[in-house]
C-alpha cells in the first residue's frame, strides 16, 4: 500500500506520459524541465511563504489561547469545546463557507469591515491579498490544535517553582519567560513539527477556495501537483514534482526532528 | 491603609476578570461567527444570502435548502458510506497501530517511528494515480474498499504517533513485574499496557475518525455514484448553472454535524489525550 | 454497484479481460481494446426501443440542466426502453479528471457520459477511447427515424467527427456567448444597447458607478475561465486562437490578439467590480443577479437562474443581446457538448440508446424550454409549441438564434487545452494587475508553444 505508490511514482517520474498517449522513457528530463519552470519555482516560493505564516501565527495564537484556557473560570469546558470545534469541522465544507464570506461585493466580511469604518478588501480575489486571506482560514482551522497540545504541556507543569518565584516577588512575565516557557518548550516543538508538515501539504482549502489563483498567485506545490496530474494529465511531470516535493518535506522534517531532540535534552 | 489595599486588590481582581472575559470573547468570536453565518446562510433564500447589506437574522426562515440537499442526492447512502469507510479505516488503524506503537515504544525503535512519520508527511495526492491503477487491477473500483484502504494511509500514522507517546510515558514497573513473572511480551501488552492506555486509544480513535471523516480528496477520485462519502457530496453541491449559497451551507452543516456532535460529547478526552500524546 | 447486481453469465471472464486490459494500459499506456461480448443482437426487424431492455446503464453527467432533465425523465425512459439508468452527476472539473483516469484504466465505471468537445475531444480521439458510432447511425435497427438525424446541425456533427472521419459522439448542446444586460440600469442612465465594441466600452464607462456599488461590466477574470471571454473579444478582430491548417500555429500574440487583450484589460480593470481578477462565472452571475452589474458577457446557459425569483433581484429586467461587433469582425464564441460511449463500456448498445434519447428531438425541446441551453438542432428553435411554453423570456431564445450565424471557435481543439487556458489565462489575470498586454501575451505564447509542439509531435 505504501511501497507500491513510491516505486510507481519514481518510475513514472522518468517517463513522459500524458494520459491517453504513449509513455516514453526520458531519463531525468522531467527534473531538468522543472528546474527552469517558472511556475514550479514560484510554487515553491508560495509554499514557503504560506508555510511560515501558517505555522507562526497559529503557534502564537494557539499558545496565547492555551494560557487563557489554562486559567480556571466558570464555563471553561464549554468555551473550550466551542473553541476546538473549527479543527473538527470538515475543511472542504469550511472552505466553501469562507469563499462565500470573502466575496468582495456580496460577502459578509467586507460588510463587517465597513461597520468599523475600514475600506473593503478584495480578499482571495486579488493576488496581493490572497495568501494572507487563506492564512486567516488556516488560523481559524488550526489554532485549536496548537492550543490543545500546549494546554497539555501547561497541565503537566509542577507548581513548586511558581510558589518559589511568587515568594521572590517575580512578575507575571518573568514567571512565564523563566519557568513556563522552558517547561512547555517540548510541547511547542511537537506542535511546530505537526503544523509545519500540515502547512507544507496544504491542499484542500486552497484548492476549494481559489484553486491557486488569482493567476498562479497562491499556487502552492500541492496545488501545482494537482494541476499537472489531474488537470493536464501529465503523469510524468507530476511524479517528478512528487519526488522533489517529498525531498523538501523530508529535509525540513529532519531539521525539525533534530531541533526536537535538542529541545528534549535542553 | 488596610482598606485601601483591600480595595486595590479587589479592583485588581476585577480587572483580571474583565480581561479574562474579554480575551475569551475575542478568541471565541471568529469561531462562533463562522458557524453562525453558516447556519444563517442555510436557512435563508439565496436572494437574501447575497443581499447587501447582509441579512443576519432571516426574516423568513426556510428549510428548503436542507430539503434540496436531501432531495438531490441520497445523503443517507453517503452517510452510510462515510460510516463504513471511516469506521473500517479507524478500526484497522487501531488493530494494527496500537501493537505497532507498543513495539516501537518498547524497542525504542525511533527509526521505525520516523518511517511512519514519513508516511504522514507524504502528500496524499501522490498516492492517487498509482493506487487507482492498483485498485483497477484488483477490481476494487466501484466499492467503498479503495476509499477505506486509502484512508488507512491517514489514520494509521495518527494512531501510532499518539500511542507511542502514551506507551513511552507509561510506568515500566508493572510490565517488568509481569515479564519477570513469566509473561510474554504479547501478554504484557495485552493484560498490562493495553488496559492502562485506554484513554490514549480513545483519543487516537477519535482523531483518526475525524481526519478520515473529513478527508475529501481520496473520496473525490475513488468514489462513484453509489460509493461517495459525505465531504465529496458537499463539494458536489456546487452547481453549474447557478450560484447556490443556501444549499451549500446546508450541505456543509449536514456533513459536519456528526463530527461536531462527537467533539462536544468527548471534548475532555480529546484535550487530555492529545496533550498526553504530545508529551513524547 | 447496481451494475454488479445484474446477472452476467460471463462476468468472471470479463473481469479477467478487464484486468488484463488494465495491465496493458498501465504498462504500455495503450488504449485497451475490449470486445463486446455482452449483448446479443436480434437479427432482424426495425428499430425497437425495447431491444436492450433489462440492462442497467451507468451514466456520468456533468452538473447542469442536462443532468437535471435526465434525472427528471429517467422513469419515462425506463418505461419506453426497459433500460434502467444509474446517473452519476459531478461538477465539471472533477468529472473531466474522473473520465480521463477511468478511460485510461481501460475499465470505466460508466457506459455513456457527456463531455466538452473543446476540452476533451482531441485527447479522446488520440487515445482511441470512444466507440465509433458511424455504422450504427446508418443501421435502421439502431437509428430511429424519429431521431431526425438530418436535423442535427452541421456544426454539431462536425464537432462529433474525428479527423479521420469517424463519428464517435452525438452533439447535445451548444453554448454561444451573449450579453446579459440590466435594462433598468441602462434606462436610468439613458444608455442604448451597444452594437459595436467601442459603444460597449463607452456604455460601460457611463454605467459604471462604484459609489453606488454598480459595475459597468462584469465577466470572467479568473485564470483559465477568463480565456473564453478574451476569445469572445478576439472574435471582434475576426480571429481565433490557433491556425486552422497544420502545422498548428498559435495566434495568441498577433497584433489583433494583443489589441483584444488590451480591450479586455481596459474593460475589466476600469469598469469591472473590485476583485474581478478572481471572478469566475458564478461570482459574476451573483453580482449581476443582485443588480450590481450593468452588463455581463457569458454563455447562453444562465437564463434560468437569472429569471428565478428566489435567487435573482433582476427578474424581468434582463435584456439578452448579441455580442457587439469589433473593428474587424463579429462573432459569438461557441462551445459544444456531446455524449459518447467508451469502447470499453460494459453496455455499449444500451448506452448508445440512452444517448439517442438524451440527444433526441424531445429532450432537446425540453432543454430549450427551461432555458437550459440551445440544442444542436434547428427544428426545436422554430417549434412554436416549444417557443410558446418557454419558462424564460423569448428574447433569450431569439438572441441565441441570432448568435448561431456568428458562431466562431472559442478554444483551440488541441490535447493540452487546459494548460493553454491556464497559461494564457494567467497572462490575462496579470493584465488586470497592471501588466503590459504585448509583453504578457508574447510571454505566455512562448511559454505554451513547447507544450503544444510536444503534444502535436506525440
């Protein structure tokens, strides 16, 4: 199940094959063509840009929300349930709802902006704002995931260091930075790794909302791959994209795993 | 002085409370709003859904959109397909994944864990063409099994990932005692480790279930008329000749309802289990 | 699933054949030839709708009015023929992927399906996936007189014919480009419906009123879909996208092509709504139906929703007009849809009967009636029984009839047409962001040329 696709993919990446015509062995030609393919290279850029934002922002917001939900208050369980609902929601369905909200003339988001006196945005309908707008969806979907993991870290904290610090008259911020942060770090790293992998692989939301557009301004690797394989039926090229893509993911993950080991022993 | 300090403290506490309430409100607002808007779209006619300024509270509530969803497609069949696919993908992931995770955790086989992580990292799309060809040869296309099989590619790594975390944090003493008493590794797993890790299994099962339920792309390629899963059915509500926001929102609600309900029922386990899994 | 529940005596052998064929297709990338072993012919007699009764035909339809009609009347077809239909309806983009993958596998799950001539025809033809219907069309046992084959338009039959003269599809629907306009907004500003492209630009300028949220013009801006709006404009220069003679040469960077691109840029960037770069037909339609766009240029198939009171605020205020003429020509780009039976289908004859019914005279009339589209036939367009019972304004039908003589090809008939649309479409999208028309069209043409050359050489 897992091995067969890989052999097939690598073999196909050495062929020129348009579905419906003959396969011809072309060696590394597909890879060479990709190296100078502007659209492919741009999609790598988009993937990196998207991944950085889609990792950093949910990480920050998730950590902040975990700190909030770590406090004890009435109805905490109930509010927390509401908060984690987005991460359980079906991404394709959510994407379609967001698409309706993004509509520049008829969408509700521009109306909300207008009520606070802000000018309308073109959201996913302009190459300049499309990636940040998609990031909004990503934040909405995945902040709860980071929150839950960090919350687990907070729950496992010992209480003694805080008592000691309180006696020493430490400020809230000092306690966070000197005690909470280092103890929660391993959890943050886990969240970071998962988030990075998922952000690199992002597909369904972008595909359903704007299909990599306008133009190719939000075309990430996975969306480009989809176009090659299923819209253009260029299986050879698509397979080569998979191989390169996978190499990028593995390289990044190795770095992260290494960072994780470091964090564990730090 | 004493009074003063007490009032100060009181004020301080009040400020803290207000700040907390505000931050909870700010955190929840986007989440609530999107769900509210989805419900609102689903109970209005499209003429109101596209009105400007937007109609927040429908003057005329209609369930036509839901009726349309159920009229136009056999939603109950799709629901059943989703249950079959997700159920079997989750079950098999547990049957294979839990013992595998135990083995990996006990043998400290981090390389194995890395291989599993690799399969989680592989873009799902890359499986599609080879697997489609494989399933054709096996004559499985047209049944729900190819979808269930591909979903295992998603569910298995999740279960293993979470369970490794669980088994590693479990105290070793009990199992070691069992081993000394002559239990085999399997027996130690079956009678000692397994019962202890029930919370982990629950979480693994839930997360596997949800990620499989929500998966769209495998179903989109492998499913036929009678084997479609719910997310694919929702996407198919996009009509060709017209702009149909109401029915789309209604379909979105129908597909999400089961997982949302599940979340509400067992949110505590999810939160606890995910955090425990993260310890690893 | 339903198909498997029908008793098939030699299903095991067929399964093996299928598997072998699949392996062949997978290893060699060859089209998988499959023998038709299922249906026994009756040896004599005239055409008989009941001839293949008891079979179940799997149909794959793209979402749209045709699929709706088919579902609505499938009971009637069952009564008439004894053939049961299993109708799968999926959105266009997904359907195209599914069809290609399944046909390539040599064992499609459907017996008959619909497809766009301009997008898929060449690929299917080159791969040899479709059943040649020519012998059946000439066979009186397989072609009923009531089908009125002679009434099917020449253009339609042309679309359905391969370069080596086989007929491997039956045309069902023909989509022209027309202008939808908001009569109320036109009257308010005292603007007359434009006859020329210059007049259209001037009208858009007058009608454009962003302060009140009114766009003078709306149309497709999103990559891929936008290409057909540009080719519609290009028809005003009397030009198509590709040479008609071999070797195929791209005509997408000629001075006329650049002029059309400049027109496109000026029209959408100056008089289009905000965010038009991301608009497909559905966003454009939404805006037009809310009365927020004065003109909308798109295909004929959208009259029904525009005249639907639960969706549209412009019911009864919509005018339907011919595309205006340009400096060098006057055209309406045309897209054809057909139905076909795969060579590897399990129920070819019954599938063909289904197609006869769907593309036949009666269903064509029904499609017209609900504004679902224009059939590739002449009789329904003149049939008073149909014209008097239209559920959409007659102006729409008149306009569509007026488009017919202006028909021009809107997309090149080549295999990599989706890539063509993506590459040229990206250039057009870039124009809306301020890029220079000549530079972009030349760049895109150069980018696509190797793809075309490779595909033509294959």
